[in-house]
């Protein structure tokens, strides 16, 4: 699998980290390090994906992101317009939905395999095989004065140490609050 983790900073910006491991075939064996990144920015969105690399390709190259204008509550927008656009793109690209994190206007949205979108009450979120390591680390670092970037690197390194399915190099993006 992988590690995708995101955290909000004091200004409401979202920072997201992704690892570079690639797991193929049976046995969940890491077979390589990917050149492409599992976290990227597209339009207003920061996106990180776990699971299917095809899903990432579809979201990065086929999906036409809807523009969020703030005219409707973000909860309604993400559960209707956003998720419907993702579903259509994945069907068009003949892919399968995989867990993803989306950053939009200071929100961290967790998209699951049944197209459910959730948002945690915590200012951080994680998916992938390193999820539990990252969530524990982000919780324990929450009260520190470390930068969001430093917190993400620390939890990514901890997940890499404890999980044979998480590997650097790690890539970090920042999505500014609208």
C-alpha cells in the first residue's frame, strides 16, 4: 500500500505527504520506488491516493475537477458535485476507486472505496498501510511548535521504520486555504 497523511497548519492551509513505495503482485512485497508522485495539486485541490496506481493516473490526467466557489456549503459540494465528478472519471478511465485524501479550502476530505467522503474532527488525516503510525504520530505531535512539514516528515519516517510497505523518498505538497 502506501502512506498519505495530511495536516492543517495554523492558517488553515493543508500540507500533505506521500511515500514512493510500489507494491505489485501477491505477498504485499515492495517491488520498487515510483518515479511519479502519489500526492499532487490539480486546480484547487491537493490529492493523495493509496491503492491503485490507475486511480491516481485517472484523477491526475482524466478527471476534470469542479470549481468550488463557496456558494454552497462545502459539505454539500463534496458529497454531490465533487464525488460525482470523481465517480464519472473513474468509470471513464475504467479504473477502480481507491482510498484518497483531498485538500480543499482548509478541509481534509477522506474518500473511501464506496465513494463515501468523510472529514475528521481532528486537524489531520491519513490513509494507506502507514495510516495508524501516522495518525498516532500526528496526534502526539499536535501540541508541539514544529511546522506542519516537519510533523509530516517525522510521521512518514516513523511509518517507514515500522511498515515494510512505506518507503521514501517522501513528497510534500501545500494547498492554501481559499
